[in-house]
């Protein structure tokens, strides 16, 4: 699943779910239909530049496994020497904070277990990621289109009632 490790500073993604690259269908659950995408960014503690290509390969492998366990689809992932970007597709039944906690914990534990010299020489203690993270919803129609759609709700009914 993971491409051949390259320089993490290159703009090309090292991790791409090519089978899932097309726009996915809505996710149907018992009481909901959803299509929820999120863009997550995790930063290495103290912004230390410790993510080499081999560290990134381990992070991506473990992030994908953690997402699969949670029923989350990892659509795209890549990083630079001090941070990681993930684009996920998730259902409404799982909190984003739980996804973040699971992925950060799983990846951090594995990176620390492997004792990469580029990590152990620059980071002390058990932590790998900063405790904070960035998340933004993404995908779907532009905000202006959605606002216009909402504003126009009921207009046709009002016009025909009249």
C-alpha cells in the first residue's frame, strides 16, 4: 500500500489510496447518510525536524492501520520533516478527537519503539507529536454555493403556494 519512500520534502504524496482517489459515494448508516472529509495536521513536538523518509513510511503505515481499525478511510497522507497532513473520510459516529488520539498514539508508539536515530537524537522522553493538532472540514461544494442553497430553501414552495 505504501509507495517507495522518497524525500519527504518532495511535493508528491508518498501515500495515495489510488483505488479510492475517485470521489467516494455517500456513507449510509442506520440513521444517517454522510460524506464527511477532514484535513488533519499533526506537528512534531517542538517542531523538531525528525521525519525522514523511513520514519514517514512507518507513520503512514501505522496511520492507515489505525484508520482502518476505526472504520475511517485514509484518502491521502504526506508530510515534511516536522509535520504530517492527512485527509480522511469518516462517519458521524466517531469524534474527530478520537481519530486524532488513536492515530497520534499509534504512530508515536511505533516510531518510538523503532528507536530511529534521527528521532532519538533530537527528541527526549516518550512523546513524538505535539499535543495540539489542526483540523478543517473539506470537500463538497464551496461555502457560497451551500449558503445560496440554504437561503433558497422554501422559495419554490412559497412561489407555488401563492
